[in-house]
């Protein structure tokens, strides 16, 4: 019962993050706090994810993104980095990497759409909310990361 409650809460919070970021290009602190509480609760309801895997997940994407932002202004928003840090602790390394890959894929699709509809011109410095794409990828990874990893690895066997 606890797994379903935490999973549902995280799903609803990801939807709220995506919607809010899409509308305002900002993610309120209360959503991060709520996701953080769910991530901490997940250590008890998902004991199969070791704490070492959770800490690795927390930093394996968020730290490189933060470092990139030090050298490239506005490469990513602070909210995107914090979202990946919290979700990395919640999901663990493998699922986070799957969700991040999917998020970048969905974000790339959005960028292609904006370019093809000429809402953004090629080479123009434009901002887009990356949170909705990340949330979509993380949501899918929450439910089927192992299946997606298995499917991807089947191309190499």
C-alpha cells in the first residue's frame, strides 16, 4: 500500500511541476519540498533501491548539469537541476538515467517542433521550459525503466 501512495504522490507532483514550469518557467519550492519528502519516504517503501544507488542517482546527472551551467550561462534552469537531484535520489541511478534520456529526447522533439513551425528561428537564443519534458521522461522511468533498458540493450545482443 505504501508503494502505491508514494508512486501516486510523485506522479501527481511531476504533473504539477510540468504544468507550472510550462506556464511560468519556474518551479515553486513547495513542489521540490514535496518531492523531497516522497524521495525520503521511498527509502522505506522501496528498500530494493540501495542508498548508495540513490546517492549516485542524485549526483550523476545533476552535478554535470550544474557544472555545465557554470561555463554556459542559462544552459539549464536551477529548477531542472534540482528536479533531477531529487528524482535521482527517488529513482536511483539506472532509472534516473533512463528518465533523463527520455526527457532529453522529448525536449529535443519539442525544439524540433518549435523550429519546424518557425516559432523559433535557427540560431536564435530562445528559452523553453525543459521541466515538462523531464517530468514526462521521469514519469515513464518510474514505471518501466527496467523494460526500456532491456529493450535498448537487446539491440546489442
